[in-house]
C-alpha cells in the first residue's frame, strides 16, 4: 500500500510538471509569434521596397539596410533567449567551467559593452580588486555580464556612468554592476528573475525587452553554484551583484 501511494504521488508530481512545461511551451510559442511578427513584417516591407526599386537613392538604400540589420539582430537576440530558456528548463544547459581570472572576462565584456553605451552617451568603467581565480564557463558568465550591463544601459539616462566592480567578500568573488538609473520599485524586485517578467520602469531609449534576460542570468549563476542579489533605490540607481564561490 505504501509503495502504491508513493507511486501515485510520483505520478501526480510528474503530471503537474508536464502541465507546467506545457504552459511554458505555450508561452514560448505565443511570445515568439507575437514578438517576431512585427520585425518580420518590417524586414519584409523594407526588403520589398528595395527589390521593387533597384534604382533607389543610395541614402535611402543605406537607411533601409540599417533598419533591416537592426531588426534582424533583435530577432536573433529573442531567438537566443528562447533557446536558452528552453535548454535551461529541459536541463540541457551546457557549461565547460575552468579555473581562471574573472577580472579578464569582466574587463573584456565591459569594454565591448562600452561601445554600445556610447550611442547613449553613457560611460562604462571598472573598479577591480585582486581576487582569487574561480571556476566558471567564460561564454556563459560572459552572457551574464553582458546582460547586466546591457540592462543598465537600457535604463540609464544620457551622461550617466555604469560601474562594474570585482572584489571578494567572505569566501565569494563578487561582480557588481551599478547604474545611476531611476531605480526599481521595491514591490517589483522579487519578480525580477521570473520568465517573461517586466517592471514598470521604462527604457530610456525605447529599447525592447523580452522579459527573459534576468531569468536566464539567474539560472546560469545558479549553475555556477553562485547567487545573484539586487539593491535599488528610487531615483538613485540599481546594483546587481553576482557572487561566485572561491575555489569552486
């Protein structure tokens, strides 16, 4: 009887997991259809104009090509996020961690993101202490750093500074990204890392968001046996801190 009851409980749990996965799949499909329809229409429309008018003015052709490039890049980011979440939820997130100096990765990713920040006249600087090597997957942790700096850029005003810190604290190597943005309302912080979650704070340059980035970040950090925290003050800015265990 006990064995039978245990099997029933396992069956109920598996059924619940299947329902949750099916709901997640439906969200993916609905989101992909909704968010990809508009950029696909733009690409189709502008490319049709170029095909139908082979003698189009060069300035117009350059403008249309730039729009197509920008929109297609946005589509690729969305597809990448969807594939990452799918891999994470199915337990197929691949990582190849090695012991290395995390400061090199932070400096590299910060310099690359600084180029994007220049378009909004936003500065990106680093402040790094000497820290021990930690075990991490460079591609995946780079994805985390890119996402956090990109978010900071997205919600920062022109002329502000984003600072990326690296230091140690009680057995953890910490990577913190601090902006001077509008801050996040306290009642919205707990939902930041859920899939498809968006806050009431609006991007300063009308950038788009899938609501998946921070959910992916949290899963990648957890896969590194780390943790992520956020502190924010309205009108002063926000700090996201990734903590990785020393000597993992």
